[in-house]
């Protein structure tokens, strides 16, 4: 072998070594033990699956969930509650094998969103698979519009309640109903002479129902302020709920067109037995949907 040939082969070897060294520096595989980024990448966490057939329910909320004025005047009637009632085709009856022993109603007539944390604490001991929340009408139904719950306070109380539930029951599902359309209830109830007389007593949602026959600019503005605040409450419920994979917000409750037949014959504002049954149907549809409905 000639000297020139040996020099050419030596140059080729040096070039190959240099290229190999550069490749090792780029890939980081200096000793064969370092893994590539693709090899060490962690898989994305699996989203929790929604169970369309929960086996236990705890219901939280206000007079609507207590069946107030559905059976007799100025009294709760939880047996016809849309959520846990046993005398109507309630959510519990539709979902549970034993509604009497697997559902609990911690709603309270007159409750506002500030009361939700306490209701959550009462419910978690049962470790329910589903918690229902229908709350917010009383935050808007005050003596006047100035006393309505501020939106940020409403948000803080709702979020802290959901956070507290999650600390104890991270896998419990939550169904959140929108606040009903109070303007719609006014427009339907005012058709009844009896309803208008009851409203004059001032005990039923005065911010919306006071001077129910007045249609002057001031009365219209007052009602519109209440309706706007309800819309803001529902936006909060939807926003906070959407941040939780196991929470479903149901806007159809606010959108539902309640008629006089579905309102209490004593106050023409709370749901009658028929109205409670309609609420149960709306909730059942949202909870048993295989995909998260659009709010």
C-alpha cells in the first residue's frame, strides 16, 4: 500500500469519527444511557369519565328543591321535589334503585349562594356520586335591586363550595341548574288575579314582583336590572362549572318557558307539582347525556 493511499484512508477515518462525535453531541447520547425526549415524555392524563347512572344523590339549593308551595300554602313539600321527591317522577326516582335510602335533600327555603358551603359540608358525609345544585333566585329576589348579591360575592361563594367538595370528594359529579328566568315567572304569574294579590303582600321576590301591574319606565328598568343580574349569576355558574371536568351546567332551566299550569296555585311563582316534574326531566336529560351538553 502506497503512502498516498494510507493518507487518504486515514483522512476518511478522521472525517467519520468527527461526524459521529457531532451526532452524539446533537442527540445527547454520549454513553448510550441517555434517553430521547420522546422516550421520557409522560402520557397525558386520562379525562375522568362521566357516569350517566349515579347510584346516590345529594341535592342542595333553596325553596325550589324543597318543593315549597307545591302541596300547601307556605310549606315545604320535599316529597314532590324535582331532585329527591318520592311522590313525583323525580331525578332520584329515575336514576336510583332506592331513592329513599340513597338520596338526601339539604336544600333550605330562603337559601342564597352564601349558604351553599354549609350545605356542601352537610352532604359530603354521605359521599354521594352526584350532587345537584339549584340556587341563586334568592340572591336576586331581595327587597330592592340594591340588596341583590354582588356578582363577585356570588362567584366566590360558588367557587369555594365547589373547591370544598373537590377536596373531600374529587370524583363526585356535580349538576348545576341555571337560575330560572324571573322575568318569565312575572309575565306568567301576573295573568292570575290571585297571583297579583299574593304578590302585593311583598313576601315573594319583591325586587321583581312588586307593583306587578306597573309598566312605567321605572318598573321596567327595575325588572330589567333583576333579569340582568340573573344572567350574570348564570354566567358565573357556567364559567366555574366548565373548569371542572365532572361538573355539568344546565342552561335549559333558565330557558324553559314555564306556564301558569306549572306554577304554584298559592304564590304563582314557585313550581307546582307539574313544574317540579319538568325540572326533573330537564335535569335527567343533562345528567344522562353521553356527552357534555353545550351550556
